[in-house]
C-alpha cells in the first residue's frame, strides 16, 4: 500500500483504537488534503461529539497515540480540532521508488473481483449511429478498461437495436434497391438515409406498406429467407459499426454483440413469469408492471408496458429479459447501463420492476450511467450546418484532418505526420468526451478539444511525449531509471506525492463509474510535472549523478502514471509529438 491517504487512514485508526478503545477504531478518520500540511484528519471533531469531550483534547489524544514516526514528520493540532499531518520526505521518496518497481504501478486489485456487466455503445440499426452513441461508446469502453485493470471479470454487452417492426419495411426496401446496393450503403453508414427512404416509400406506396407488414410476420415467424435477409442487413450494418470502433480503438468485438434480437426467445417467458407472480397485471389490454412510486402527470400510477394490447413486445420487455439474463446467467454483481440521460425514467422503472420481481436483489447493483447530450455550438442538439445528423466516420476524419493541420509546421515526414495526426485527432475527441462528467451536456467544439493547452487530449499526449524526449536526450530508457529517489526541492516532493495517489483515483473512478476523475488527476499530474521540470533540471551538466538518477526516476514514474492513465481512458499515446 503506497497511497498516503490510505496509509494515513490506517495509522489514525490504530491511534483511535489505542486512545479510545477498539470500538472507535473503525471510525472514518476523514483524511483531507490540507492547506497547511500535506493532509488533515478531521475525525476528532465528530468523535468529540460522541464522547462529549473537547475536540482539541480528543485531537491531542489521537496525536499522542499515533505510532507513525516512520511515516509522519509532524502532527499538529490546529483550529477547532484538526490534525495537520506532514509526511516524511524519505517516506514519500521510498514509496515513489516502490511504486515505480511495482509491476502494477500502485494500482491494486479489487478483492474479491466482481462480475461486472457493462451495457454500452448500443447503436440502432434502423437509425444513424450518432454522436450520442459515440459518447456512450467512449465512456463505456473506458469503464470497461478500468474495471478490468482492477482485476474484475467484465462482460461487455452491446445491446444493439437490431429488432422491431421497422425491420419488415427495411428488408422490403433492401429488395427494392437491390441487395448489393443496399449492403454497400449500409456498410458506408447510411442507415439513416436508408431508413428515411424506406419510410417515405412506406408512407406513399400502399402496396409496399402491405408487403412490409407481411414481412414483419414472416420475420417474427422465423421464415429462413427473411432471416437470411435480416442477417445480411445486420452484418453490413455491424461492419460499419466495427469501422467506427476500429477508428476509435474501442475494445468491442462481434463477441460482445447481445442485441435486442437475442432476447426474442425469452420474451414470452419473461412476461409469463411476471404475470404468474402477480408483478405484472393486465391494464387496458396491455400487460403492465406498476412499480411503486412512479406517477404520471395525471397522478395516476405509471405503467411499464411489457406486452402491448396487440400482443407485441417492446423496448421495456427486452430490458426486463436482459436484466434477468444478466443476473441469472451472467451472474452479475454489478450492471452498468451506459446510456443517454434521456432514458433515466425507463431505467428507474426497469430496475424497480426487476426488484419487485425478485430478479434484482440487494447483492446486485444496477446503475444507469447517464450520458449527457452532445450539443452543437448553437447550444442545440449536435447537427451539421444543413441540419442533417453527422456521420461519425466523417466527424472522426475531420478531427484527424484538423490535428494534421495543427502539426503541419513540425517537420515530420508524411507517414509520421499522418500517424501522429490520427493519434491526436482521435485522442482529442475521446478525451473531450471523458474529461467532463458523463451526465453533463456539452458542446462539441473541435477547437477546444484540439487545443494544446488545458485539460485536453493533445495536452496530455504532449506531456507524455515530452517526458519520452527527456529520456531520448539523456540516452536512457525509462526502464533504466533504477536509482534511489531523494526529494530536495518542493516541486519534487509535490510531484512524488501526487504520483502516489494514482491507485486510489483509479479505484474511486471505477467505483463511481466516473472516468473524468482520472482525467482531472492526470491533468494535475501533468501540471505538477511541468512545475517540477521548470524548477528541477534533470539533464543539465551541473546536476550531480545521484540527483540526475533520482529525477529520472521521477520522470519515469510520471510517464508510467500518465501512460497507464491514458490507456485506461482508451486515449492513444504517441511516441513523439
Ligand atoms: N439502442 C438504444 C438507443 O440507442 C440503447 C440501448 C441501451 N441499453 C439497454 N439495455 N436499453 O437508445
């Protein structure tokens, strides 16, 4: 354990036990960063209330009982009863060295590991894959990477919208324009146009409408030829999704596809079960669950409709079946739904209904990780200038082109420039999605995400490239930075202390499902490194060999933390920039 906050917490708890008896040793020591020391522990204030004693006296008793001379350089009671704690420089230095030698770089393992189902990306085959799906894809993939890095068993589920009554019409339209033509268009990402054309024909051509209707029944009836056409349609569409995933470096593969169609064979049973147990009741011909506490605008109980009055199943039916499957078959301990914030009510109701049914128990945590809407510069839903929705591959191409223009004057040969531009452009888009809290709306702004300053992808990538260049200039590899660390300058100490917090940040970010915490931490780390590098020469001639070795080790640890962090975010790291 190298994270100072955890070490501190443990030592303060020991002192609580010593001073006030074991029954108080479990209290949260309330460790916070401090303006006046490295940290402060605020537990004396709350404990004093319980013990009916003076807070400063309680704080002093904790200070006296602290057995931590190996870790603390000073402990002081201040203000109404805070304990200000300063760490020993040699302790910080030793922890930093140990972290650099640790193959896991100070990131622990979740014990026991959990089975975490992560439902993310989930574009719809009948509509365009839009910028909103980009965000759930990027945020979800980062959560998956973090959870896996912490040793959990992660099950990715791409809940594709690949089923529904529209498919009758889509298959008929595929036949109208010809298989080859249709598939080429779908593979190019023209799902939305395809859908709109099909819809127009459906609305204007009664004969086509009738054929589409019949096609829905043959599809649902499992007619082999209709299923073959459906597969063709889906395969071409998935090829487009996979193109977007490959460009973005997303870890989803065909193995993770668990689309709505997968649940078809379970829907009838799902409804029967809910009806038999009395959780679902017939209301106005439809089978509904009325989870307690949900009211409509008319103050009437709000139904979650799981079978329509015409016998058809819907989005909610599929999600109920998926919940049961994820708990029973996948044996999930935790299920994350990384989906747009506008579906909040749907998931609240599904979770409540699943609890009523006993499918979701207290041992399983179901969480809707709400994704805020992506806005255009006009503050409205993101669209192109002509009001069309934006095709994702075009959007990503533009990011790469802009990144290429931004590095035009750096004298790279064409291949190197193209490679760096790709890394920077894609990294910028991804980092922008991750660096703000996932539930806030935000404005898609190329200029801002591609800025080389501030909490941006390019800045973070540049910070790693700069450290690499220090090693290149010094003629050593980061792995050769094996010397002991000593901390003299304030900036060295600040950087080392900052680096020791990495493990906790990753753990907390995964627990809260908030990748932006990692971004904020990495940004602080890069800033601490900048100050260090301004104040503490590494390669200059007058730096003595021991100091040079120590500073190189700090550079190596910084590089390791930044790289690991960016990797967990899924942001690519260039060698040079
Ligand atoms: N396909 C849906 C959409 O684009 C998202 C599916 C999310 N997952 C789920 N289990 N409902 O809105």
